[in-house]
C-alpha cells in the first residue's frame, strides 16, 4: 500500500525519475542524490504514517465564547 502511495508521489522510477506536472515530487537522482533520497524518504514517511497535532483538537474558551455570541 505504501509502495503505491510513494510511486504515485514520485513516479515509477522512484526519486530518479524526471519531474512531470502530474508528479511534482519526482526529482532527478544524478545532480542531487541526497536531495532525491530526502524527497523519497519523506514521501515514504507520509504514506506510511499519520501525524496528529494535539493542539488542533482543542478549542480555547475565548473561541467557544465567540462561537456562542451574536457574532457567530
């Protein structure tokens, strides 16, 4: 499953494929192999995991008060 996700992000040739409009994260490997590996590694990480930010799940009392006010 993650392999298909990464392939969709960087192309069938992995990070060595040529960049195309439909695969904006494809990067040539020869000029910058470290950058190509970093892009491929990030694509793998994003496809294989979900990162939640706890602060995004809480609403401050001020926002709750504003939502219940006539301004809402």
